[in-house]
């Protein structure tokens, strides 16, 4: 005689579960396996995960019983009792999440929330984009990036433990828990530990409305915040003389890429400018040097504006492409790419970076051209 299956996981939580898995895997793959230009997709997936977490919060408060936090968040005594039952070979059965599974669900949700929050902070301070760009410094964004990467590693460990727990429970209880999360049903057993008292009435409409309102409000606030100027990115108009003279041979490099002392060395040695004679009239030379020095004093807090000047080699203080940061960021690009006609050398940044002239160097704006055969 078979036990009649009971519907445990409603359609909303099943869609949430598998969609969240797809978004998390996709976000991880775009960074670990994709080119830098996929950062935009990574960010979209991250915001999507954030929206799903908001839905899960309200579904955990007003959804059907087995999806509510009150049904599976239990104290340490219950968790230890359940783990002990597994070790003794007499596992306790729960129609919904067991106590250990409940701890894992809460841990996964909290870590995911931290991953999303630290990702938005990284986006704002490190990449100078998104809703927190007007408020965070590059140093803060760099710290957020380290936290983001740490939390992602913790998430991977928790995900592995979660899968292992599902497999162990499936073996001990002789029921396919993964399949249950697909069709939503579990076989009823007489030894199920029933929840205390009658389950509360589900309010899916209320949960959906509240989640939608919060997502819409946060989304609107973040959108308008992202329109504000980024912190540490001053407004700077180009000097026509600088663009004309320097742009004739290569990208007119943004002033933030070198400190004032390096720009003075560059302008003082134009007669032997990296092997070429780039001499100017004294008036033009002084005009460009004054503009470059004043521009560096505006206080650039961008990734390139912070890292390139900080990693210039003392023996070569004028060469941007010799900085440790530049070399590390370009180490995977074959030398023939730089020598190709469409790139035109390491100094021609705008061949691959659409925002090079503005000094942004966003990963979203990287496009390495291919030779036309």
C-alpha cells in the first residue's frame, strides 16, 4: 500500500528555487568563465537575485505554511535532535523543511543578501557605477569587492553542503527530495512530525503586492541615485590643444592616469618622447602642461586613476603601460593583438576601451577588435 502524496511546495516556491539557482549559477559563470564585457549581465543577474530575495522574505511571512519561516526556523535543541536522529539511523521525518534544512535555508538567504549588497557596493565604489557610485570611494569599493568574493566562496560551500544534505536525506528517508522540488509533492508518512496547531491561512496576494511595492520602490530609488555623478569623478572638459597634438599619434591619455610629477617629466622631454620627436611650441607646451597638472589636482578616485599612478615603476615613471596594474590587467592579451593595425600599439587605449578618453575604463566598454582578413 502506497502513501498518498501531499502537496508541500507550492508553485511559487518551486519557481523561486530553480530560478534562483539559474541566476546564481549564471552570475558565477559570467565572472569566472566569461569576458569582462559580461559584467553587465552579471550585474543584471545580481539585481534579479535581490528581487527574488525580497519575494522570498514576504513569501516566508505570508505564503503557504511550509514556505513560512515560522514552519522551519527552530532552535538549536531541535536542530541537534534531528542531526542525532540521522546519526543513529532513525531519522525524524518532517513534511516540510527539517530543522537542519531550515538553518541551511536561512544561512543561504542571508549570505545571498550579503552577496547582493556587497556586489552593489563594489559596483558603486570600485567601478563607479550604479546606485552607490555617488556615495562610495574607490577604497570602500575595493573593500566591498573583497567581502563580495569572500561571501561568494561561503555561498559555494553552503550550496555544496545543501546538496549533500539533500542527497543524505533522500537516501535515509528513501524519497527523492529533488523530484519533490519539481512537482511539489512528498509522500505522506504516519511518522511525520506534524506542525503544532492548524496552519495559518496563506495570503499569496498580500505577499505578492508587498514584494512588488518594495522592489518597485527600491528599483526607482536606485535608478535615480545612479543618475547622480559618481564620487571622485570630477567633470573635466578636454583641452583642444592636448587632444590635437597628443591625439595625432595615440589616445590622448586621461590626466588621471599619471601624477603631476610624471606629466611634468613627459612635457619636459617631448624632443625624445618614447623615441619620437613630439616637440611643440613653448606656448602650446606650457598650456598643455598647465592643464594636465591642474586636472590631476581635481582628485580622481577611479580604479585606473588610483591604481595606475600607485603602481608606476620608479625607473619608468612616465610609461602608463609599464605600471604593475596595467601589466596585470593585460597579461592575457597576446602581443600580436597590440601590434595589429586595428589596435595600433599598447598606448592606443581607445582601440579597445570605448571610454578611455574619459578615463573610465569600464569592463562594460571593452571590445578588442579583430583584424579584417
